[in-house]
C-alpha cells in the first residue's frame, strides 16, 4: 500500500512556483500469508518427496504451484506463501491476501493430471491474514458420503478388522473396535493394518536417574513428535533420543519413519522434569 501527500502548487502573476515539498509516506507490503499441511493418498499415507505438487488456484486467474516435499513437523509436506499483492482478492494491497469466504481451490498435480482433493481439513479463521500460517490438510481419493475418510480406506479396514459393516457405517469419530482410537485417528496414524495391540500407543518401559524410556510402533511415512508436561493441559514439545542396537542417539525434535518398526526412545531426565508426575503424548502425522 502506498500512501503519499500530494505536492501543493501556488500561482502568482502567472508564474508557477512549487511550494515546500512534503515528506512522502510509504509502507512496505504486508508479510505473505502461508498455507501449509499434509497431502495424503487414499489410504492415509502422506505423500513423499517428489510425489507431484500442490497448486493454489484463486479462481481469479492467479495460480501458484509448489512441490510436495519430505514431511516435516513445521510445514507438513507442502507450503505456499500468498503475497498481499498477488491479485487473489481482485485488487492489490488489501488487508487480506485471501478472504476466508473467498472461492479458491487447492489441487494436486501429478504429471499431466490434475486432481481436486476430496477433503480440505483445517482452521479457516486466520486464512489470508498478513503473516498468518493456516494449516490445510488434503486427502486424495473418493468419499461417497463426504465424511473425510476415503472409500478405499474404509473397505481396507473392514477387511483388516473383520468388521461386518458397510463403508457408509464407518464414521470418523466412532471408535474402531479393540483400538481405543477413532477411525480418523487410525487413518492418520496408519495403524489400521496392524493388530490392535500393536497400534498407535506410547508405552512406558522404564524410568531412572538417566531418563524415561518408551516404545511405540512407527509406521512408514509418518512423522513423530513427543510432548510432555506436568498436566495434560500444559503439554509442550519435548526433545528425545532414539535407542538403536543398544546405543542412544543425539537429541532430536522429530522422527520420520522410513519403515514400519518398533521404536525405542528416551527422554533424558534433564528434559523430562519430574517424570513420576509427568504426562507424555505421542503425535503422528
């Protein structure tokens, strides 16, 4: 947005004489609004690095395409920056890069093929606000009842769990038998094809002066983080160490699983507070 005061001119005896020029006031463009998230295939697996791209289509002629990259804790596997003067809103330098009610689409592009995701899940409250970060997760595939779970995945879990149900009887918020998790949670965690006892859970192994040790089943293609706190309401990200072949690795903030395996991790006592009275949470993307 550029704001300036007009230069004033005075006229005397038919001679133009410039008045004192006023300072020009200018403001730099506001910071871009970011849209990021995780693109998953029809079975809930996050797409990997190089698996196509995500295209933003404003519906007003503006498009922007970014590649699908390796999954990270902070940016998912795609990230878009929409500038304030991109023309998305029809005119430049508006207070929002993209109004919450604006018509737009995020598309998935693979080769010469363009797909509209069956679901775009996220919080639209801050969409387009300068400097904001809005997470929008995209699900590919087909959902005949538009509930966010692909039909292909529903058919798979019915077979895996031996359920006598139809796909229309599987709802995201319902508990999956024997798992303690909702269908949507096991869709995201990818544990639908594992035995319920090997599903998504953080198991306490031991605790001593050196730290607290846990195990969990990591599923290929998922990114894992750990949180800890003195109460469930005050959990914060926590660094941890991977234990492999009897050796403890360096402190890390996240772990990306390249295969499905039983993970052993440790949170050092210096970082885990009073672990006797602490709560721990495992998060998968």
